């Protein structure tokens, strides 16, 4: 195309408004559009179709193999996206991965200096040092970035931004080991950071300008922050999973180490301060403020999904003997007070996508404000709330429940029902008749148009199986065998629902039933070592839905795939496409989808703990891949935070 036929910036922006555009690395807008639309079509000035967006489809990639070992030891993307406009013209983009940083990098602090990405600090914001290897002392940094939210503010002012100011909030779940190789899971307070990103208005490329550590001290630090979501009011909704078991906290060596690292004393941390929902508000200067909500149930928060009414919250509960939990806030865009419910299954629960599934009814556990539950957390001991025993007392006043696969006998103290509902939520929900038989309930997300929520069950095992630990017939779940590969369930949403007492639930977005939609397949080890079919999802964890693409994105946390994948599933065509492969031994995390951020679509994706070898799964590849992973990711101590983009060389324009 000659220079005289190059499209103008105005024409380019019109096209951007018509179709979801992936950011294009360093490629300029004029270079992007230097071609003709495919198919016979009416062209706007500058050679671009002026038609509206019609649909999009991903073309998947094959799983990497030892024929190209290097591809198994890094983030590998060989997929593409084809956008179709209303006039039949198309644009195709080869996809690629662009990291903002690898944890352990020195990144800009916005003050002319640098700071350590993923770094750990104590309650006084002092560095926590890894002293496990003499002569190699250094500040701990995470190899496990997780939940990520990408957003913009109506007003923003951060020095160094030349284009559009965009922000990302990134949380770090844990770090796998210290330098000496000792397990450090859960022993360090989870950091969370605000990234200021410079968005190129022409290409959408995002460049890191500032990294700001959010002060978590007012919330007593954070505990194992896993998945996250972006609220409709533009805040980052974090998580604290695997709540510390308060009645038996004296047995918990991990929690003592956490307290020692955070406070300098293994007896200071209070288990009732953890297992809640932190919320981060990004400020226009690229800093962030955090508040922890104590009134949404103290459960194994994986992540939450807020419905379009800005009040109803559907929650993932990543535990054995977990449940379906829902919170309805008193006021829109304010999670500081509301009512907590637990789901109860009707008959028909199945993991067969051909089956209708089971109805869900709801049990009200209680109403509270965050302030009153926080005060209870500050002042009450577990023995003030309930008696919990692991040995049958042979006393009919106690009720047998299962907590994380273990039998407990519990009795709530008189007048302590509210404290039990919000601080001992798992046990109290079981006592009240909730279906507490799920296992590893991970990500949740929402399809607004169809009024369907999606929920990931990473593993379908243990308390879901009649012979499994923690199983009880009362849960309404009675599977004959486990499905380790897990699956994704769909829940239809609606209004007019009532709780167990017949009181109206004030929401039009209440889950009414649940059915299996997409499941994995356990297999005998294949030639590479996979324990689940590599051409199907396995151990789904992160879920996000794109309204514009009509696509459910799925990230894996698999102990059954040699490489974990990110998938795209079109809910209309039922097409499942593999988009991306993580380094072997790494989990796919930080999945997020933004349909339109200043004219560009983004798919965020991180990974954690590369080269975390499992002898049963990785025995055929470890010897080959371990040196490659170590070379790529700081001797396995680093992990990437980034996003899917369009590869410059892969843009096809006719």
C-alpha cells in the first residue's frame, strides 16, 4: 500500500471502536492497518471496513512436547484470534505473551529509583529476609503471582506516563521455598501491588512506569491471597483462602511461622483476622488503599463475583467440605454490611454435562456489618463461640460435621450464633443444613446476557465421593468415583427466591440450579506423563467471561497436565481452544479479561511456581526441562506477570 493510501488515526480509531482489538506490542497503528480487509467489502476512507463487530473465534494451539523442549519450559503461545465484522470482512491476529516483569526483578518505583517485584514485608513494612543460605541473604520475593485486575480511572496523574494511564492490581499468593529448599507455603504475609502502566494510544502496548506496594498493616496483613475479580465499581476484590482453623490453631505450625514473619512473634497473629475479603481501591497517583470486609463469611475465599445489581456476591470456596456461598449487601457498591447465605442442593447433582443437574435453595446464616464482626474477631476466642472436638463426646447435644475432610463434633455457645456464622462459617453452615460437600471450588465468573454464573471445581474428589474423606449423604452429593481432572459448572440466575424461612431474598441474581458444563477426563499416564486428557480442560481454576466474545476463559491449576494451559470456550459454538501453555510445573493464574480499555481488549495471565515438579506427573520430562526452567526463571524463584497480546509478525490484513 502506498503512503497516500495509509489510513488516518481517525479511521484507525473508528475501527478500534467497531471491533475488540488486542494490543499490538510495538506495532504502530498505521502499520497495523497497512492492508485491506479480507473479502469483498465496502471500505471506509483509508482502506478500512466501517462495519460493526459481529463475532470472534480463537484458533487453538497444540500442546508442546519434548520435540521442542524449550517450548515446555516457558510461556508458549501459538494460537490466534479472528475477528469477523458485520459485512463479512475479517482480521486475524497471531497471539503472543508479554510480561510486565518476572518476580525478583528490580522495577521502577515511580520516584526515580527501583523496588523489588513481589517483595515481602512485615507489619511495619520492613523487608522480610531469606537467611536460609549463609552469604546469600536477600529479601524474600514471591514466585506465585495470582489475582490481577486491570482498570482505568476517570482522573489519573502519575509521573512518567506519556500515553494513557492504566492501572493493574496484582497480588502474590505465597512463595514456594526459601533458598535452602525449605517449604515456605503460607508462612509469609501476602503482598499486593498497584502497577501504573503507560498505554500506547496507537498500539495498546502496556509499559510499567511505577510499582507501588499497598500497605496492608491496618488489615493485620494478608493471608494466602489467591484469585481476584474487578468489582463493577472499579475496585480490586482480593481473597484469603484456607482460613486458619481457629479452634485448633495451637496445632498449626504454618500459622505460627506466619505470625513470626509478620509480627516477629509466633503468638501475636489472630486466626480470626484471616479468611476474609480484602478490597483495594486504586488512587489517581498510582497508590492503593485496602480494607478487609469481615461480614462476607470466613471461608476459603478463592474469589468472588459481584452481580450487575452491585449487591449480590457469589463466592468461590476452595476447600474440602466447601459450599456455595452468597452475600447480598445492604447497599449498592458497599460490601461493609449485608446478609450471608449458604446453598442447599436438591436431588440430581451430577458431573455429566448431559444431565439436568440439581436445584439450589438458600439458607440464611445471618446479617452483620463488617465493623461488628471485626470487633468480635478482635475480642473472642474460639471457645467463646463454640466447642469443637475431633473425638466423639458421646453427647447428643453435639452435632457431627465435617471440616476440611475431618470429623468434628460441635456445639455453639448460647447467644453466639452470629459470631459462629461469620467467624466459624464452614462449621456453622454445615450445622444449619448447607450442602457442605464440594471440594476445591475455585473461580467464579458471570455471563450477564444469559444470566448464568460459572464455577470451577478443580478436583471432584474426597467429600464429593461416597467413599471419600469428609463425605456425608446430607450434602446431596454422592458420586461413585472421583474425577481428579475436575470440571466447570453453570448456574442459572434469577429472582423471586426465598430462604429456608420463606423470607424473600432481595436479589434478581440468585443461583437457582447447578449443572456440569465442561469436564476433564482422567487417563492412564500417556507418553509425556499426562494423567488427564491434554485436549480437554483439567483442574480448572481461574475463570473469566468476555461478554463481547461470548467466551469463557479457563486457567488450569493441574496436577494432571504436564504443562498447564489457558483455554477459551465459546458458549455459543461450544468450541474449546487452547490459547497458551505455561512453563512445566507452573500453574496458570491472574486470568482477567477486559473487553474494552481505551479501545483495546486485554487478557491478563500470570503463572506461579515454574518447575514445581511432581514425581508421578513429571518423571518423563523433569531431567530435560529442569535446567531450562531454572535458566528462564531465576533458578525457579521467579514467575511472570503479564498479558496476551497480538504478535507483530502475525497480523494478517488480507
